C-alpha cells in the first residue's frame, strides 16, 4: 500500500464525507455491523466557501495533468456537487484518470459506484472485483467494507472478515478497530479475546471514539478506569511497534496523524497550495511524470512536502469522506 501519510488521511476524510450519503452506504448484515456503519461521517456541503470553490477549480486542472490526489477528490466532488456543479459524466472521467494511476482510493470509489449504478452501469460482480483490487493494495476502508459485507453475527466462522478487520486495524483505521473489538469481545464467529478487545477500546477511548469508553468499562470495570485505559492503550501500541520494528516515536506519529481531523475547505485549499508549489501537475512543469519520480504518484507520496511535522492529511463520502475513510 502506498503510504499517503497525513495527506492520505485528509483525502480519506474528504472521501468519507463525499461518500457518506445514504445511497452509498454499505448494507448492514446485523445489529453490530449496523451500529458500526451508522456513525463516523455526516453528509453535508463541505466545500461551500468561495475560496474552496476556487481551489476546486484548480484541482480540476491538476487532475487533468495527472495528480491522483486531485483526481479522486474532483471525481467525488462532481459526483456530489460539492464545490462544483454535480456532473456524473465528469465524475466518471476524473475517476477513470485515477484508476489508470492504479490509485487504491479510486478502486474503492469505483466499487461503490458500480454497486449503486452511479456514473457507471450497475455491475455487482465488477464491484466486487474493484473492491478486491483496493483490498489487494491494503487500503483500510476497502478492507473494512469487505469485512462488513462478509460478516455475519450468526455465522460459525467469521475468520475471513476478521482477517480483513485486523489488516485495517493494523493501520489504526478506527472503524475497523471498533468493529474488531466488538467481534473479539463477543466471540462472534471467532474465539473470544477480551484482552485484545479491551486494548482496542482503550486505544479508541483516548480519542473519545464513539462508545469505546463505555464498552471498555463493561470489560474491565470502572475501578481506576483512566489508568487502565492508558495501560491497555500503550500495550496495543507496544505490540504494533514490535510487529513493525518501528521506533516509539514513529508509532506515536502514526497515531497523531490518524487521529487528526480537518475540514474539506481547509484541506482542498491546502492541497492546491502544495500542488501549486510542486508545479508537477500544473501543465507547466517539464519534469518527469514517470511513476515514482518527483512525487509523480501524487502529493500524498511526497515525503518532503507532506509529512506529519508539516501537518498534512487523506479522503471519504463527500470531498471530506475521501479524507477520513469513505462514508463510515
């Protein structure tokens, strides 16, 4: 999976916001999954300011000139009418550009649109294949969606769905962590693991994610809950660090980045500023656009311009959803 860093998170948030409309929601096979899919994004006009609308116009040019970040944002914007007039034909054109760049976010969006018959003719088999392509690139929101689709609260074996949730949770994708904690706590089609569930809830509780604190208290009790939350959360981080052989500082940087939020207006304007400075996708640059050179796969892959210290992010169901994880 390409490391989008903070920018990737913003684009996830934007995409999540853009995709969060009810027509794009994943059907829920049961109460636990239903609860999971209900929250995490609220649909609204996220790019309503004049400055954001002007920035969106520049992103259209950057999309045409090859920026995958711009391509996925612009495609979602045209699909939802967020910052630009709604136009499904243009949404389809810009998404196809991102697909040609093999962008995992684009494959996930394409899957959703194929499933709903939005901008493309409905094709459920092709939707499943597009989702699988995003999963093969280890894209956390796609892993989460496939897990939701394959999960059954009454099944004797949910190991495949849990494997997807674990891969997404390894990237600290909060919706996956939250559902995985519920599944592990209850032993739904897998062996119950209350300790792991408590660690996941504790990690999420430190950012006040949904009902994590209350669910943690049910598992460990209210006695010294704050201290238990800190200890359990750190134990999860330590295990993650050990698995990836990363430093504590790197692990905490990931946590800081993934817990950040940013509005669509701010993100779109900031992204345009960065692309303007980069001059790779403005139609004037004579630099190479070969994959892997000069951040040609998009600003999100440019460590010099986009890093945690600089404070940049990723997308979801509105332009904002693209940033936080596509409509959860």
